C-alpha cells in the first residue's frame, strides 16, 4: 500500500523572473499533487511532500514506513520497512533517511547494498544533478520511471505517473503481446511504451542526462556449500523466527492460511513470536476439486490458531472482477488475485493491519511441481545421443504412429518434451502457443510485435545462471517471472485493495541468503520437492500437510462460467467489447465461446479469463484504446 512519486527535472523551476518562477512552482505543486493522489487511494495514508525547483517528491505511508530527508540540496525518500546493515550501522525509523545522506556522498550507488528489507528508494541531488532509484532484492516494492525532456519521473504506481499532465501514456503493443503470452507483463517493461520499471535488486542512476542501470545484488547460489543437516536446521529455524518477528513489528498481524507448507509454517511461527494464538484466514470454494479448506483446518487445529473462513461464490467473483482489474498497474491475469482479495478483506474487517504471506517458499526451497517434472526430463538427456536418435526415438515413433495406446502416447510425449531445451520446455503448454498467435491475434497487431520476444526474455534470464545446477537455474528464473512479476504483485495489490499491508517472511534477506547456501539435492532430491525444508519441519508440520500436493487459492472460473449466468454475461460482454480494439481476432473469440468452452471449460476458461481481464483493465485505464 501507499508509495512514493516525484521527479528530478533538467531545468531549475525557480529560474527566471519572480512571477514566472512562482507560476512554475505552483504548476509543479499541482502536478505533484495529481501524481500523489493515487498513492493512498485505499488506505488514506498520511501524505508528505518535499522539494522545490526541479526536484519534487511525495511520500504516502504510515510512520514506520515513511522516511523523508531534505537538506542542503539533497532530497531522500525511502518507502518501506528497510534497515541499514553491515558497516553502515542501523537507523531508527525517524533517522533512517538522514543516515543515507552521508552514505550517498561517500559511497554513491553502492549504498544500495547497505539496505535490507522491503523498500523503494529515491535520492535527488540538486547540487550534482544526480538521481538514484532502487528497490529491494525480492521486488516486493516497485518503481516505474520515465525520461521526459531531460528529466526523470518516477513512481511506485503506474497510475501516479499517468496522472502527470506532461507524460506520454500510450500503450506498448509488445507489452500487450507479452501479457497474452505470460498472463502478466514481465519487467523491466511495462504496458506503457515510454516507461520501464526496476527489477529486484536493481538501481537506476541518472547523471549528466544519462540513465545507468545496475544490479546492486544478485542471487548467488553456492552449489557445493557444506551440508550438515543439524546445523542448517538450527540456522533455518532461527532465521525463520527472526524473519517473522521483523515482519510483524508495529502491526496487528494475521496470516493467510491455505493449508500448504509455507502458510502453515508461518501460522505456527506467528503464534510462537506473538505469544498468543495466531489469527489465520482461509478461502474456500464450493466446487469439486477446488476446495482446500480441509487442509487449512488441519493446520489451524494443529497450531491452535484463531481461524477465520470465507467461501467465495461466483457472485463474489462478478463483484470483484472490475475492482481487481482497476487496482493493477497493468493487465494482470492471475485469477488467484480474487480469493487473495477476499481473504485480505476478511482479515482487514477483523482488525488485522498486516498479513503474512508464504510467497517465496517455493522459489527458494524447490516447491513447484514442474521442478520434479523437469528432473524426469533431464534423465532422458543423460542417455547417449546416438542411442536416443538411432534406436529409441525411431522405434518409439514408428510404434506410436496411428496408435492410441495410452502408454505409447505418453512415452512419445515424454520424449518430445525431453528433446526440447530449457527454458523452452517450460512453455510447451503455453496457451497462446497452443492456439497459435496467428489464430488468436489480428494480423495488423502481429505485424507490430516480436513474437519471439517472450521466449527471448526467458532465455536471457535462464542463462544468467549458466553453470548452476538445473534446479537452481529454474529457481532463479522463477524468482523473476513467477515471484516478482506474478505472485508478489497479485498479493500486494489484492491487499492494497482490501486496505491491509502484507509482509513476506520467506523473502527476508537473511532467509534468501540462507536458501542460496543449500545444495541442489537439498531442494530437489530425485523428484522429492523441498527436501531440506520438509525434513527441517517434519516435527512441526502435520503429516497430512507435508504430503499435500501444491494447490493454493485456485479459482474455479471455468466451472462457474458454465453454470452462473451473471459471470458468463460479464465475461462474454467483455470479450465482445475487446473485439473492437483490433487486438484479438473476432473469429477466435467466437470459436472460444461457442466451441472450445463446451469441450473443456477449465482449460479454455483460462483464455477467457485472460482476455476478459485485459478488456476490464483497458476499460478502466484506457477506454478508447485500440491498436
């Protein structure tokens, strides 16, 4: 929730005749007020502004998350629960921004590495004409930025940048394509042509009219670190407890509880550190195959939590869809944002000011099912190429041709996927690829985009960790595309809409650093996921939860789309409106509604959701947009 915005201009707004300077100052103040308005639209956080001339900043946040300093031409704004670490020492909430001033003068951009915790930082130095932007190592906080007429404009919310009267807010067709491919817009791009955003652990340094990007932190996997289980377990449990303590400070805390290993672990530790029964919140669905409430109840009983439940209905989904689409900075297609919102709203109504989310556990400790699947494919890669290509594949493909035996078909599918390289293999079931971009999208739209860009961004991110084990390469990829670009925005924005803060204890800098020291086999042992994590908590978590398959807050949208007239009408009306924007082919939308959905509601319902949320977002943010 809350955030910051501002700019460092190329020209001094105080220059020129007094009357002109006064008018320019008034105009700048009004522009800053317009930018700041969206920052606290849901929580009414206190707003502070600072600066003058060519440097302006607005910061909206509670007292423990707002740090502002202005002196001697230096303006520093820090949003979040950050602390100074290492040789820089520690700063209190009141003095933290001031503590950064001497560090900036002595260390420059290197000061970013001295900050830990969730934060977004801006430093505007009017004396030297420099600016520094930075965000935390996991990307919990974000910063969007845009260069304009020699100045640098920035905000934690795209809506804040869009509110500035001088900035171009035209949409980027490539970003729209990337959304349809990934179901979100991956960074550093944004849905806007002229804007970008910082990646986790990244800074932007503006100096002399030039913008310089850099990473002050990168995930450093230690493939061969010592693996003494007892010592690691003790360190892990201590780090976990400290992370939860830091996450709940100065708040009335509660916890999301899905009944998975991460949320159950946090519910347990929250009770330990608070000295009272943890307050937990769960969402259920009255739809076969989607309701995981039984596992949440197992965890709640086991840890003696003060448990709260809510069953979300199709009517609730209809009510929430426009709100969810509106709160996001760009099109966002993760349907789990709906139950996350209702869960957060339930907690907020119960007096909770900060919720703990278990996000990050999968990406740090090896919990996603695809890690095990990819390990199986890797076994085939170890078969000598000559044996694969001259005997196994010709024989199997000949036997499988025209046959419908399940075993032969599965074997052929296995070999076809195993023969693909990573990370392309991870996208073998990509919806847009399955339908075919030419089938889904208008020809004129496709001419203006690079269809290979999404796969190019995956390859670039994957091979940044070349030399690491396969599991660590996939973890690094997921830390960006699954976590920072998808899961974190989902929970953060859902909580923002509900008016409650969220914290992610598994993403504390200490916990991230600890996970990097685990050996690959401690994350994925054969095909056993989270090997170390589950071993370390086997005396803590109920057996049923340790053995539970991953699920989360999945939404039965495809099922309800068939049975609920109101939801169906909202979805189909949205798709009808989308036809006029000349992005998606009308013929594909008709076929999707009339033929595909009846064949497989859950599978094809995903594409309906993706297109519906695109139209809902455009309707709220860019009602007249067409390409």
